[in-house]
C-alpha cells in the first residue's frame, strides 16, 4: 500500500437544515485501504458516503477526494463505484440485467456515448465474475434481492472504479448470499487494490478483512485496526446495549443485545 491519500476530511460538519448529521470529522484514507464503518441507526454513516460522493456539501470543514476539493469533487464520481443498500429500480420497470450492468459503463463515459464491443465485453465479464452471466436477458425485477445485489456489484465492476463505496450491501438478503457478496468484494479489493469504504450492519462478517474500522456516532467515536478497536466496552458505549465477545479461530465475534 502506498501513502497516497485519496480521502481527506478536516473538521467536517454536515447539517440537514438545522439538524447536525455528522460533526468534527477528521479522517484520512489511503489508496488501497479496506475501511469498515459501523454505528447505530442515525449515526451519519450514509451521510458520510454521500459527502464523499459529492452529493452533500459540508456546513463547515474541508474535504478533498483524489486531491481535489470544492466543485471538482462532483466530477470525480466516475472514479467511485457506489453500491446502495437496495438497488433503486422499480421491479416492474422493463430493464434487463445486462442493461443494469451497462450503467457502469455510462457512469464512466457518460450517457451520450453508445456502448461498443469493448464495453459489452467488460459488462459480460463483470456479470460472469458475480455469477450472473446466465441471467443477462432476464428482467431485473424478476431477480431475488440477493441476485439484484450481485448485478449491482457487476455494474460497479464494469465501471472500473478506483474506489468502492458500499452502503450495507448485504442488508435484507439471506446469509448464503451475504457470504457470496462479501467474498466478491474482498476478492476484488485484494486483486485490484481498490480502496474500499464499507458501511456495515453485520460486523461479524467483515472484521477479518478490514485494515481499519470507524466507529461512528455523529462524530468519530473510535478508529483503528479491528483488533484494537472492537471490544465489548467500545461496542457497548457505541450502541448503548450489552455486547458479548466470542473468540473463534483467531477472530472475534460479537453478539449485540
């Protein structure tokens, strides 16, 4: 991992009207890091992602993405692959799997450029990597939620981004598919050295892969390597519930509540 900083947040505060969503955020993320973000509902996790995407402006503080700041951040979205919690496509909208995955190429080059043979090749390869090549012409709305999320990963792969932003991508899907999605993301991170920023609800699935984890509750409560940050005391104070920690094969698992 080199020392190039691709995210720099200095004294960031974001508000919705008069309501403070996140405050006094100071954070640097280097190229190739795998970062996890955890925190209770309403702690500002999605707000932090939208800030990095350039969809929100801070009320105060300075943000730099890929060394750029201000209005230039919005122009960098083609470098950022974003996977939301649930794909925002109407299940009755007549769009096929290959068309959803092709959106990744539009995100890279714009909607006014017709996709060529190389674009189609990249899209099909991306669908193959996530196990969805056989569903190319299937209506997206007919897929299960887990299959839809696999296609979302393929869309981001087709974009060929330099950074992943993932907003609880395994929420509301079965445990088997959760494992598939996480394995896909960690393999992509490892083989392509893509900086990965993963907002997680289920921390037990991720701790063994992360370089650092951010405990967020409007401000940064704690940040560091999982073995240094994740313990019963920190998680109890973060979530305000009882937490029990279980060691297993060199890793720690947590039961919250």
